């Protein structure tokens, strides 16, 4: 499968059977790749999906591979699923038995019969998400700060991998934006990524929330990142989350969801004989997981979306 460059989207599978092929494959994700050793007979299969902010890559490598590479303009989080893996990032050996952060710099790894994932996050996009310039970001931990945060990160990556593995959902900008934001949020919290100078504005209140909600409602049909909303509210991401909790007793993501559910409800109620289905309308408004969408819809409106659609016809 070749690269798919529509809308900046990548969906690519590469198979390599020698050191040169492995170097070419890994060079799509890292810089200055040096292959030191491969097992014989060698095979690497690498599938990458995502866009210019987030790439999810799954690897199978057999029997073994030892390589070095550079990490620049991005950070990576690697996760071993099976096999043996040892890794060093910027001279520091990491605990490869659980997901680990690859900071900008250099990395070296040794593997045997490995199945693994790599989550690559564009550094400028991480900065935009947190509300800080990438140059002042601090990467606090190579492993998740707690088992609960690691579990949440794992579940998020599993969900987003399923979403972006579906070509239709991958090319839906609303769904892709929500998936990227979910990974960014889970990663920032799990690995303690923040600005050293970060200060949450404890005084942020109704004015900031009003700016945020107006921004959301005016752009409801467009991809909305938490970073975009925070900038519109003139807050950091954490300041925005704190303000929404104080003023509305909710989160920015939940507010976007309930507002989009209202848009779905209105469209279903006015569908008439158009022939549109619940699934088509839901996905148009960014809902990828239809059972979860139906649950939230029922909680918000007290009926199934199909009931609203029948009345609209």
C-alpha cells in the first residue's frame, strides 16, 4: 500500500527484507538512521497511519534488529507488544517493558522477534495543544507517572488505532481531529509534558468560557482542537479545562460533544425524505463510534437517534 497524501493523511505499509530496506523504512519516521545489525533471514513490516500531527506505526521485526536514529521535530512513545526490546534515549536506558517516551535527541534499540507500536507526535503540534511554544516544553518522565495513567494511555492508543485503521474514519477531519486530541491529552498527562513556566490562570471565569463557547459554536462543523479553543479563550489548555470545570462543571471536549449532539438532533428532526441515515449524519458531525454516540444521544435527548429520524420523516 502506498502513501496516501490526500488532506495530509498517511496510510502506508512497508516491508523490508534487508538492512538497506530497513533503513529506508525507518527513515520515514526518524533521521540519521544507522543499521548496525539484522538477523537472518530478516523481515520488517511497518504500517503507518495518521497525519502531519500524529503518526501511529505498528512494527513486526524478525528475527532481530539493532539500530540508532535521531529524533527531531517530534517526540515518540514506543510500546512493546511481544518479543524482546531494549532501548536507550539520549544515553538513558528506559524500561522497555512498558510504554516509554523518546525525547528529541538520539535513540538506540536492540530487538528480537519484536511486535511493537510507535506513536509519533509533531513537536510544534504538541506545543500548540499545550498552549506553549515547543522550545519551552519540558518532558518530565520516560514512563507514565502512574499505572492508572498508563492504562488510560494504552486504552486511548488502542481506540485511536482502531479509528485511524478505518480508511473512512481516517479521512474524516472531525473524527481524525478528535482522535489526535485524545492521544495528545493522554500523552501530556501520562508523561508530564508541560512548560517549566506554566501557570494555570485560577482567575479565569465566565468571560474566558464565553469566548471559548462562542468559538466552538461558530466552528462546530470544523475540526476543533483543545489547543485552538484555549487560544480563543486566551488561556493555556490546563487553564481552559479548569475554567470549564468551575463555570460549567464539564470539560471542553464534553461541551463540544453535547453541542454536536444537538446539531445531530436538529438534522435528524429535519431530515425529511432525504434518505440520510443516522450513521451518515453522526459521522458528518464527528462521531466515529456509533454505539457510544447512541448512548450519549439517548442520555441527552431521552430517545434513540432512529426515533428522532422517524419523526422527522
